């Protein structure tokens, strides 16, 4: 995983390398959701759009839309988390990644939050 | 009560011993000899007292309204007077069959007809169908009516607006009826604001689904403006009347501009909350939508009551025959027992009880919305988060104090929601016991949070593995 990690307001992260991005949910998001039961992800070849839902995640508590931090075409889906969603709880930023997309538009990155700004955002929403 | 973990005890089916006991003889059936067996391997062999004790011990572990307060917000778990059960057990009702000649079923038809008249009176709607088998079934009927209305009028509208506080069944029902659902945000005061939904209303808007009062217990004050906005766009206004128990005799949906509404007989009218049924979710409509109601409907022709399928644009049958009639008998009995004045007092007491809890507990638990509420109150766990305690822990600890926990983590817009609905049937003494338990838990969290985090301590099973239950459910018994 790359060092540079970006977040949107909806607690979804992206790491970018060579126009490819890995996407997952934040540590805070998995903690808030609690034990994750099911995750529904797009298929390889589908297009995801920044700010739009690309899937759903269900925990014992609630069900939430996954909001895409960036637009792009899905090139890989993490089947491990579909079969064993608890991986997302255990390692949301690593093995718990959800999808990989390609060709990232650098302009879209600018609208995302840095780690520092995201932490500030969490403080605000949890107050 | 002997609290041996009954979950570790054999189920009756597993009660097969090899110590020489013999199981009960199965009565001889009138079968050809080739099909008769003298013994069945693995036949359970408990004696009668073992069966009785097994189920009696199980029943001790059940928690119900007959045991204590059940403040499960949004579900309206009120105590149902036993009289309703007695009425439903009258032989004349018990022995009814839907295929009986109509001349012999005039009594039940009149009862259905009269129930509809009472529902019309308190909601202001023009017609009702009582055949829907549950609240969500009523929602589906309402959405199918909306869809058919737009199809007949060739309006080409496909979107239903639903606020973010809605019951989860609302978007599900709209989707089942073929609509696209657009989620609309609540305003800062916990209600929908006409100005905020204007950008979502367009040519494709087939209608809106609102819950009044909403799931925060708040009355949608701008309903008249919202209804006008939707009507001007050619859409219909659907209200989920699940919380009508806060409004009986106080406000009518027709006066708010509502076109379709469903009521849950088990919430407002004291019929049983079945474990999946039987239930009833009656649907009321304005006169211009009567022709779309499900059939049959009960009508009065002179002095006779008849079932009629003669509705021009009916959405068809939603159940076989006429739904769960025994439930309608209970609701009718409840209405007759209370009268309109009594029903008003039901709403007043429900609102008073919830506000009593709100007023006392707001110093101990955070109230996310300051807006006045009606029959239920939503707190959150913000005051307790600093001590590492979450809503789920508070809910589990309440079990140790002898109460059923409130609804938690709903509505979704409140982070860590604790949704309390005491209902009108709890006395002040019982409310005070509940309040005292909640205060005591808040105090424990400050001084000894571990006792709350590790709750419950008094139940045979501690916290259940919800992940395994959801992902690897064992739904059948296998040897």
C-alpha cells in the first residue's frame, strides 16, 4: 500500500499509484459499523463515479452505501472480503481493501481529504 | 428459577436414550400393513413431565409485556388487554370459513364494515382496505396503488422520495413496486423541510413516503407545504402511519394533504405483535384513489353487507380471501372499548409518558434533537463515549435490570441512537423504575464502566455472535 492515503467525507479511502487506485473503508468506519456481515461490490469492468454509490456494506447495526472517492473502471475486486467480511474489521487499510480502479483523474484527487484533514473531519462528526 | 443453561440442554427431538426406555406408542393409523413400522429408530422418548418441564423452563426465559416494560422504540410494544383475545375466541368468529354463504357471514362483514367507518373517522381518509397482512404489506399496497395511478393516468413518473429517517421497509416497498428511490435528508431540527426537498422534486416525482410523526418522534410540521409541492408536481403523498398512536383524535391525515396511508393495527389498536404474523396493515386512501384499492372490499347494499370486487382499476388481490380477520376483530373490540374519547386519552398518555422519560433522562443521556417529540424519544451515547461505553453496552446492561432494551442504532441519522417508546400502558411507577435503571447505568459508566461493557451478567447466554448468526444460520434441526 502506498503511503499517501486520501479520504472522502463518507469514510472511504483511496491510495493512488500509477493512475491506479485501491479503495476501502476507514478504520473509523469499520469501528462505527461494528461486525461487518456482508459487502456488495461492483464487478470487474464496471465504472464507479466519484460521489456515487459503488456498493453496500452491512453490519449487525446498519447497512450503508459505499461512496466512491474517485471515478474509474474496476480492474480488480477483493473476493476475500466478500467471502470473509471480518477481514475489513481486522485490517481495513490493508487486506480489507475493496476494489482497485484505473485511470485516476488527478483533478478528482484535489477534492479529497488528507489523513490529517480526515482526522479533523472525524472529530467534527463525532462531536 | 433454576438457571441451568437450557441452551446446553437437549432439545426434545434429541431426547433419544439407549437406556431401555421406550417412546410413546404412535397411534395405529389406517394404513396398509406394508407401511406400518413397529419401531422408528431415533424416535424421541421423553416422558410427559420431561416435555412439560422443558418447555416451562424455556418459557421462564421469555420476556414479554406480561412480564414487564418493553420500551422498544418505533415498535409500540404496548400491553394488549386480554379482552381482545376473548372477543376473537367467540365461537362465531372461530368457526368462520371464508367459503361460507354470504348470508351466513353478515356479522363479520358488518364488523369489517364498521371498523372501516371508525378508521375513516379518525384518519379522515375516504376508503380503507383491511385485508393487508402486515405494515410492510400495507406499504406495498400503497406503492402499488401509486404505480397503478400513474400508469392509468399515463404520467410517466418513476421516482419516490423517502427521508433518511424512514423505516427500512419504506424504500423496500417502493422498490418492490418498481420505483426508483431517492433518499432525502432531514433538516437540522429532525424534520423534512419543504425548502430542502424542492431541489429533489421534478417531472419524474411519482410521490413521497413520509412517516408522521417520524421515527424521531417529531411531527412533520411542514407537511402541508410538502404535500402541496408534491401535488403540484403531479405526485402522490403517502404516509407511513405506523406512529398514529401519537395522533388519534388529535390530527387527521386527510387534513395534512395525505393521499394514501397505512396503519399498523398492532401498534395503534392493540392487536398482537406476532412473531411474523398474523398481522394487519390497513390502507386508507382519498376518494379519487378508491378505484385502485385491493379487492374484495366490503360494501353495504341496503341492509346487507357484501364483498365486492367491482373496482375499476383495482391493484387486485393482496391476500387470499380477506386477510387476517381475527386481528380485525381485536382492533374493532379495542376501538369499541375505548370510544373516541378513550382513544384520544391513549395518545395523550403515550405522549406524556415519553416526555416524562425525556425530561428526566436528558440530564443523563444526550438528546441529539431539541425539537419537541411526541410518543417516543431518541437519545444517543455521546455522554458515555468518553468512558468507552457505547449504546449496545447500555442496552445489554438494561437486561440485567429486568427491562427489555430500547431500539438501538435506529433511526440511522442519529449516531448511537437509543430510541425509547414507553407507550401509554405503563404506569408512572413502572416508568420510574425504568428511569431509575437508566440513571443507575449512567452512574455505573462513570465509576465502573466494565460492568456495563461486559453486560449482561444475569442471562443464560451472554452476548450472542451476531456475525455467525447472520452468516451461518442454523435454521433446521438435524440429527
